[in-house]
C-alpha cells in the first residue's frame, strides 16, 4: 500500500475544469495521479480509498493577508458591527480591563468632535480602523506610554477646532507602534490559522513581519503554508544576509519586500491623479521607491507595493516598467483605481496584480460617497484584458478572507446587504475568479509548479465544498473540509 490513498469525490475541479467521476491518488503529501475513478482503481487496485462526500477544488491561496492582525482581532473587540458613537461608547463602557482594544471599526461612522470627546475620556483605549490606515489612541494611553505626537511626512493627525483628537493616519501611525504591537501566544496564532482553514485556505502571503519569528518556531506544526513578506525597514538586513525571495521551503518561505505609496479609500488618503476626487497622501516619494525597486531586484528580492489611488498606481506602473526586473514578478497590491490615461502603461508594464475583490462590495457606500463614479475602479476585467496575472486575496482582517465571498464579488460585484451592483463591465468569469485564487496567487509567489491545481506532482492541498461552484449559487456553498498535503486539517 506504501501509504497511498485514493480520494473519491462527486467531482474534481482539475485543470480549470469540473470533472465528474474523477479521483486522485496521494502519496507522501503529493498527488501521484489524477483521472477517471475507474481507471485510477484499475491502476491501483489495492490502495485504500477515502470518500469525500462533496466537490473537490484546489485549496485557496490568499495572496494578501495580515496574520498577526487576524490573531489580534480574534482576541479583541470586533468593531465592524458598531454603527455610531453611542454604540462605540457603550462597548467601551462594558469593558472592565484596560487597555481596551477594538479592531475593524469604520472610522467614517465617527465624526471629529466625537473622536475628541473619546480622546479626553480617562480610559486607555486603542482602536484600529477597518482599512488599517487609521488608529485612535486616547490621551490616557498616549500619556501611559510617554508618546510625543508631532506632524510627519506622508502621515496625518486629525484635529477638531485646532485640537488633536487622537486619530493617526498612515505614516503617523508609526508614533504609536508600541501601543499597536502586542505579543501573541502560540494558541492565538493557531486560532488565526484555523480562521483561514475553515474558509478553505491553506496558503497565504503574510505581510505582518513582526510575527515571522513565531512562524519560524511553529513551522513544523503549522497547518498553513506561509509566504512571509519583508518589512521595508528590514530590506538592508536581508540584502546583507543574502536572503532572497523564494528562500525557504514549502511551509515557510520569503516573499516580497512590502512598501507603501499611499493610504486608502476608507481614510481618504489614497493618492489620486490631479487630486480628483480628493488629493490623498503620497507616503513614499517616487525617487525613494525607484531606489528600493532597483536595490531589491538587483539582490533577487521581489517588491510588493501598496498602491490604491490612481496617482500611486501611476507611479508603481511607471517604475516597474522602467526600472524593475520582470523575472522577479513584482506586485502591485490593491490596484483599486487606474487613471484612464494609464491604460497603455498598464498593458506595457510587467507586474502581478494582487487584488482583493471583496473590497469592491464592502467599499460600495464609500465609493459612491467619494469617488464620483470613477470608471476604472476595482478594475479586474481591465487588468485581465491587459494580459496580467491576477492574484486574489482578502487583506484579512480588513475584509473576511472567504474566497467564496471573493469569487462572488469578482463575478457579480453586488453588495450583500442591499444587492447594489456597479461597474459590471469589470466583473470576470467564474473560472477566472477561481484561477485568481489558486494558480494566480501561486504564480505570484513562485509556487505555480506545486500549488494551485489538482495535478500530478502537485502538493495535495485541496478543499471539499458542499456543492459545485456555480455562478448563481456561490453564496449557498460551504466548505466541508480542508486538506493539507493529503491530511485533513479542518472539518466542519
């Protein structure tokens, strides 16, 4: 028997096609063969079978996550259900211990006067915005840590009637890093891993660098595969140590160096061409970004640049076109707004589009409020038609990591609560959305030769769904079980 096992399912999604009466055989964590169930049984007559009472797909690969932030959110107050200041105060008053930590609050629901009132409360309070580009820290907590607040390039401090209200945006968040960072236990990290597994995700790109030592310690017992991004401040150290992108193994390896060109739509700090419909913030000068790209690429390190606004996207495209090494598969993270005049530049620039489809529907209200019907918004189809590989992710915990939600958003662009849809010309097909969550994310992390498909020689990472993925039934589906290397790591 040699440890081999035949997996039999209702159907197997292999090579981008739904295949009925298909099975696959796994040995030593890898797929040995895929084919019609009868043929597989004839070839391996003595091999043990496992029946998978569902529909099998390659497990999903989330191309953009924050594993530490997910762990922190799961061990803190979740602010997404808080709708106004009165509810926020009620949640704070109910907390008996300090500091009070709240994550994923929509800061647009609180006005500057209300922030000022909260800032003056005699309680140690830390709140992080849903988009992670703004944080609130009460005066009591600032004083507790002895923090000095001052203006900073590429950042913003929010004021009301000339008084600071405790809200830090983008680069200004660096002042309160010691407040933001918290140590995590092994159990909290394992809980965060389960969060991904129960959504059918077995591989992630993690852009929280401070958790990297924890992941190294846990690598032999980890239940998810991690591509670890490099924090920009540590690039020189990685260059000095001659560590390159793709160093590591199948469970934990080095990814791209992450940098930021602008902020976010939620904080109105996305950097826009001609300041329209708002100016936003450029958090890194173009010359500095160019030097980073050249240094990293010359040393074999991929670059992942956060670019949301059309102005930041223009800088990213121009720099990658003229100064990057295309073999390093440099990435633009988010790519939410493209200026109409940059469509040719988009076609001519080599890069990976790392995008989060669920943002399009979760941002619907704020898009309608601020973006004035901006045409090339969350432009998956435009990017796809420009012959770019798209890697889908979630930016979790900014949005739910569920690939089923992401696939729904990518194909239908319709909000969950009100059923509102917009810019349907930027929707993509169901198969292309699945591909972006499997092959595309694997390709963006140099893993396409062993992840992203159910194929001979690939790692046996797969997910069992309740139903086949159909366009009009995506949200009626459920993850039944998740397998890593042929071993079940989560089941409903």
